[in-house]
């Protein structure tokens, strides 16, 4: 059974079809990557899947519920979390407080109990802090528990966003270019973290330009081009698809059979050059 089903999804901005008649299914427990050249509609799709944008047409069905047209907090409360291509971190807070922000979605509190500082609220806050600290350790940020976000290195901030997303107790996590700006060691650590997320029971949707990461961690890959589905399938099939090679490298190179498998392996280099 699919955890997420997208049916004939479309998003228009004026006369531009940013996402055009797109359908696909994501099974629970998978790492499902979405790739494509710059301007293919990847981030627009993530914004649709989290309620930031409302679809022009089509349906988004998550865990058996139609979320089309719902507000972003409805997507989050149902179990969809995300990180962002451009960091969205509260730099005036500590790393621990950033993660606690995500956890508050699952907390039960009201205005009256907050004003009166009821005992159960204090207990809930302590539990929230403990959970946030555990999530920071889980993503490898145990050395930053009391550090301000504005003093953390870029790679650590990427993992901080993942920890905050995890604090919402998601079933599905959307990662928007999590490897952008990371060095090779940090990328390997990210690869391992994504694997551990699936072991935790979280389904991962990965939008990424780093093809070595995508090909190494993905169970299934969707390729977009001008908002439409260009190809879909396991990594090996997508890597050797002539349409994918053409989208990244150009038709003259793609149709020259003399390059064989060298062209397929060059997709990774070509995508990184487009960053």
C-alpha cells in the first residue's frame, strides 16, 4: 500500500506549468528520490506536498487521506515533515530550542495552563527537552546541545533541520537538497543518517543534485523535466535511461552510442556542474 499517492498533480504560475499532470506512488519505508535539471519543478513539488502551494489540479493522498487544498499545518499534523533548500533555522535560539519548536506540534497545552504554569505543563516541558536532546544525539549533534544556532557550522545546521523535522514525529520526511554545501565526509554521514531514518520507520523523499548520494541511497527515483515525469524506476534503470542522459547532457551527446556506459556514469558529474 502506498503511503503517499499523487494523482494528476499540476501547478501553474501564470502561463508557466511548473508541475504538469504528475502522478506517482511512494511506498512506506522507502527512500524515494526526485531529481532533474535546474528548473525542473522539484522544489515546487515539495511545496505542493507540504501545503505551501495549493495545486491547480490533481490530488495528494497521504496515508489514505486526501490532503489537497489543506493548510501546511494539516500536512504536518498528519505526519509530513520537511527540511529546506535554504536553511530555515531560528538563529536567535539554541540548537536544543530549535528542535523543541518542532516537538511542540505534539504537545498538549492550553493558554490557561501556560498562564498558570500548571505542574503538568512543567513536566511536559522537561520531557520535551529530553526528547529534543535525544534527537540531537541521534543526528550526531551531541556536542551542540547548549550551543546557539548562530555559532554552529553549516553542516551541523543541515542536521539540525533534520532533527527538528524528526521532532514532529513524521511518517514521511522531505529533504530538499540536504547535501548542498557539504564536504565529502559530511555527505557520507548524511547518507548513513538517511539509512537510519528508514530503519526508524520514516519514509524519505530526497530532492538532491548530488548523484553519488542519490544513486547510493535510493530505492526508487523519479526524474522531472519541465514539471513533467521524464523517467521513473530503480537507480540502475534511471542511470541508463537515454532520456535522462539527454536531459542532463544534451541530445547530441545522448544519441552518440559510442560513449556507452561512460555517458551514464557522467550524469553525476553533469548534475553537479549545474549546481
